[in-house]
C-alpha cells in the first residue's frame, strides 16, 4: 500500500504541475498532505514535516543569502562585462547563444554547487535571452542538463555519497566515468544546437524582416549595432529595463575590482569548504551591502528589491520539505526502496550494475540522493556482489541518473533556477525530462562500452 501511495503521490504531483492545475508551491503542500493522511500519518504528520523543515533550513538559508549576494553583484555591475563578452562571442545568433549558455554552465558547474551555478548563469544569460526574445525555458533546459551531467564530479553530492555508502574512493568512481561524462556533454551540445536553431526558426516566423534567411542575424534590432562583418553588440538602449540596465542607480563602477575580488574569494572558499556555505554567503552579503551601499536607507532599499526572489525560492524549499518529510515519515521511501530491490528477478543478477544505472534514473528523481545512495544502493550492491560485480562498478552506474535527478522538484537548486528565470516548473519538465533521460542512458551505455560498468 505504501509503495502504491508513494508512486501515486509523485505521479499526481507531476501531473498537476505539468498540466498547470496547481502551482508547484501549492502542489508540494497539498498533494503530500492528502496522501500522508491516506497513509495513516494522522496528527503525526505535522512532526514529520517540521523535522524535514529543520533539515532543509540550512539549504533555505544558503539560497536566501546567495540570491541576495549575487543579486547585489548584478545590481552593482559585476556581471555587465561578462554579458558583453558572451554577446561578443555569440552575437545575436540564437544557436550560438544557447551553446554559449551550455559552455558557461559547464565552467561554473565545476564548483560542484548547482545553486551557485544557476545564479551566475541566469544573471549573465537571462538579459541576453530577454533582449533577443529567446524562450527562457531553453535556458533552464540547457543549464539543467549541463549541471546535471557535471554533478558527478568527485566533490559533487552523488559521487561523494556513493563513495561513502560503499566505502570506495570517489576518484576511483569518477575517473573511469570521464568518457561517459564526455559523451553526455556531446549529447547536450547537440541538444543546445538543435534548440538554438529551433528558436531561430520560431523568431524568423514571428519577425521575418529581422530573422529571415535574407537578413543578417539580429539585423535591425533596436539598441544594437549589427553588420555581417562586425559582431552585434547589446547597447544601453537594448538593455534598458532589464537587470543589466547601464543607467541603473545601483551601479558602482569604482568598486568593480573590489567586488570581483570578493566574488572570486567567495568561490574559492566555497570550493575549499572551509566554512558552512550559508554562513559564507551571509558574511559576503553583509560586506557587499556595507561597502557598496554605506547608507542604511540604501541597504534597506537593496534588500527590499530582492525580497520577491527570496520569498519565491525559500517558500518553495520549505514546501518541498512537506513532500520529503511525508515521504520519509510515513515509510513510503523505505517501502519503495524495498520494492525496487524485490522486483528484480535473480536471473538478472549478472546485469545488476546496468540495472542499478537504470533504477537510479527514476529513483533519484522521486527521492533524495541520501535515500537512494544510503538506502537502495548498498542493498543492490550486496546483491551484485553475489554475481562478482565490484562495488565500485555499482557506484559508477548509480551516478548516471544525475541528469534526471537534477530536474526533480526535490532538488532546491532547480527550484531556484526556474524561479530566477521566471519559468513554470511544468514547462521546464516538458522540455527537459526526455532530454535528460537520453543523456543518462547515453552515459550508462558508454560506461558499459568502455568497461567502467561491467556485466557479471
């Protein structure tokens, strides 16, 4: 019964948000509550949720102050030069812009933190998408796919969890998976090119004079300089009323190098893991406010300007705590884990590593990485050991589902991404889920071909 309720709850939640019957915030609260009561949680449902809220509080604090910090850096002009650099490289060709989104996401994703990656990428790229009329869903799709594939780096969450759960070295898991990672990134690159070309065709249909075959790419756009010999650039007029308006009062050009140095220092400390991330961004935000806006009235104004983004993201994280708390508190996650193991016939034993990779795709979407890597993976690995499959192979297979996992509403970072980009989670899922599935399957197949994942 718990297995049925668990999967039915997830299916109901996904159905409601993808058909836009409920907003993700309401669905995260209402759907688990109803199913939790059906599961017999009774009055104990409140304690389940509050325990989960406590576990999510550090994540909420991290997202809150990360939004404030990077929002301030956008306000003061730190990312203006980066956007101009990207535009110089990509021009106004939608295909190049989307590919540029992938490259930027890949570079920033090397820090291993999805939330930071999405903040930087949306800060840099969203104004470009808005100016050219590109769909922000394309941005969230490519950013989500790229970050999902690179989430398997040794300092990332899933690889570290798999290493801890199976007592193997993280580098032993990751290094043989480099061909798989490369293949996944190639597939994402192809998706980026195809999506960019699709956007180009859509824009050409809507505005043939500007985007048609006979026109220079982006020619005639107001606020731009365009020619076939020169890369079109965004100018002040083109960015007016966007986050990168060159005339905004919050610009602090004299403090550019200070803000750049502080941001680099934050990124270095983030990777070095010398302090808790929420505290790191708290301190950075405080320093940024004091240095860039010495007047108390200006500090209050800048904080208020980012309040809507903070409320949207933090409320979503707290709502996600309802889903995770009820899943674990009612025993649904444990029941679903045992069911997944039991339904595998013994004849499939030699293929346990491959099956683990396939199971990781839906399992890590429907449950947290902790639940999968510390609950399901050790049981699957024990079964695989009877057929001579090394634990490290099982660990490698288990991380191939990360491109799909990173799109889950249980992942706070993806909630941050869609909130910052102004995209509905259901719209994001419609575009990204099947592509993420393709990337995961390609990574798994390549891992088997190169021998990183063996068949017993």
